[in-house]
C-alpha cells in the first residue's frame, strides 16, 4: 500500500505533496507542511491560534489518542470520509456514518501540537477544541489529507 499526501486549497485546487509507503511518514510530512503554513511566521501565539491557514483531521481512538487504524481521506461526492485501515483492504467510510472522535491539527509550536480551538466567551485565555467538521473556523482553509493507494 502507498499513501499520497494531498493538499486541497480554499478554492478547491489540489496538489499531490508526496507519496510514501509508510503511513506514519505521510502523517509526519503533513504535520511539517502545516507547521510551515501556520507557525513559521512572526505572529504572536494568540494570533497564530486565530489566524491559521491549513489543517489536518486527526482521527482519535477511544482514549483520545491519534490512531493509524483510520485516516482522513478528503471529500468525495459531497461527503467527507475516512479510510478504515484495520484490514489489508482499506475501506472508505463516510465520516457522517461513524461516530469517530477527531480534532483538527494546525501545527507544532515549541514542541507542542496545536489544534483548532475557539475562544470561550467570558473566559480570557481559554479555548475549546473544535470537533465539528462544519465549524465556521474551518471554512476557506487549506486541508491536507491522505489518499490510500
């Protein structure tokens, strides 16, 4: 199996960024690209958390940790899907058909992984992690995903 790293920009244009025979290497490439997009700039930390350009959907296991049993595969025919990788033959599963926990990776800053989050009104400095793929903060952004081949 091979894994193609693809970037879809806010206008719907897609680019193949790279291909790997190893899923962890493909995810590592995505995280590197997103960190360059969102964190390698002169903005303050708070501004980086508000004004980011790209993200990757991390699928989580039942303990809330990233898993390689499923990976976000993009959008096709109007629906978002994940690849179920638990067997030798990957299966595309519409995201709406599974209750899978997820979060939206937006980069690494000071060796800490960061995720899309909204400010909690009335609680300065506190944020709530976004978990809904239809959230307004995800609109008009570049999304990275993996195509399993």
